[in-house]
């Protein structure tokens, strides 16, 4: 029982810490025990460690650890991806065994949506600015390019990424406009593989039990909980290697399914991981009464030096949302729009321009749209462009 207990505790602890590390920063968990543990693990414990090390070695050891950690977290390297491949090898099954490796390669090796001077015009014409999270005229200080809507500069990849979601250490690459569909396939095939490996391991262990106990069933029919758990403890002790792998797959499968479910939820909400963090900050400012909105006319004059004349997105923003530091309505030339400023108290009162409904959002993830092949910034807008459809459905308002 000692070996089985140690393996089970180790696998459970690793799975739990992995869950805390990857999900503790989510806005929904920020004020929960999971968010508290995330801050303890990533802020308070390292701070205490540095204080002790400062007394013992004048900070030399913590500096060395910080350099290694900076390399692991802020530079592209294959260490975590190699670990991920090992996890896949451990959980191998017979059906669909190659798919996780194929999708891992596709997600890791593909261009996530690097924005370069060559394709900058195309990225500018994919999404309109929503005048809430994204405003025209903002430039990347590193790439020295205008920031297209929904883009973000990744300090690890050293590039601006179109429709940036997040940088994933498991694929050693960003998840963005060009490879998000491969990332979703990777999550699904990995979750399926680990679940299948769990079922396969459970079946093999049950066969061992049947040799000793002919009345044995996986569901434990006719047994008390104590008898049922004793049988599993015995077979795990008998087949330690097989039992350890089965436990590993059993406890990691929910993590992968949860991550897949979270990204499906983001697609349903018409947002990305990066944008969900931004909306969380906006939500706090709304509660404090620092956010205002008013109408943005469809025939407003555009500055074609910083904003595309048209985009391939079917709608454009009909509102401008701003926040102020003093809690008073915006003033000055920067306060574009018409009508009176209305104070916004909750996200449900703000239109999400990038939410077209679940199926259209899913289509946007799995299909590529191509905009202007050359820069049209500064030119006269198209007469029959996509600006004709300006009706925004109520379903585009925030769902989270």
C-alpha cells in the first residue's frame, strides 16, 4: 500500500499544482482559494525565499534561480514541450495515437499570426477597432508598426501576433489567428488519448482482479466502498507501473478537458484569453464608476493614416467606451462620438463587437479570411464595402 499511496499522492499533487499554476490567474478564479494559492506559489513564497537568500548568500542563489526561470518562462525553448511529449508517450493508446503528435507539430511549427511589414495591411483589415479594448493610432514600440485590432506583442516570441490569445509553453509558441484551430485540435486529441489510456489501464487492471475474484465488476456491484477500494489498492500494488500510468492519465485528463472547455467558452463569448484579462480590468473600473460610453455614428469620418478604410468583419462598432481617472465624463478632442456620455456599471451594458454568435465565432477560428493585399491606410474607402451591415444583434453583448 505504501508505494501505491505515494504514487497516488504524487500524481494528485502534481495535477493540483498544475491546475493552480495555469488557471489561478483567470478572472473567474481570482478571488477564490485557487487564486489565493496561485498568489502564494508565485508571489509570496518566492518573495520569502529571496528574503532568506539575501541573508544567507547576499542574493546570489536567488539571482541564479531567477536567471534560469527567466530563460524558461520568457524565451522560446523546447524543455516544456519535451515534457509534454513524454506525457503523450506515457499515455499512448492504439486508436488515434498519431493525432496528438501531428497537432502538436502543427501548433508548434506553424506561424501563429506574426505581423510583419509585408502582411501588416492584411492584419489591419481583418478586424475593425471596437473603440473599447482597441483604439486606432496605437503603435508597437518594439515592432514599430500600428497595432491591428485584437493583436498584442509577445515578449517571448519577439513579435506582434494577430488575434493574440496567449503564449503556450507546451507548444513553445503563441496561440493566435493562424494556429488557434491547431491548438484546439491538440487539446481535444490529447484529452481523448489520456481518457482512452485511462479506460485501457482500468480494463487491464480489472482483468487482473477477475483472475482472483470472478465476481469483480468495474462498478463494484454488490460491494461496500471499503471492499471496492481494497480491491483497487491490491491490484495497484500488484501492478505498480501500470497503476501509476493509469492514475496519471486519470488525474490529468480532467485538466486537459477543462482547458479545452475554457477555450470553447471563450469562443462562445467571442473573446480570447488576452481579451478576457482586459475585460476583467474593465469590470473593476465599471464597479468603481469610471467607465462611460456613447454612440459612434456609422458615417463618422475616419483617419486613414491610422485606421483601415474597410475590414472583412461584417460589422463595425456603434459605440465608444472610455474610462477616466477622476470618474467624470471624458472631455476634449479625444472624446469622439455623439450624444451624452452614459456611465457603465456592468459588462452586460457594453457591446462585444467580436461576438457574432457561437457558430460564426467558431467559423472565424477555423477558417482564414484574407483582407487587403497591400496597404490601404490613407486611401479613400470602398463604396460597397462591408460597412453596409451595421446592425448589431443583442447576442453580441457580453456573456461573461
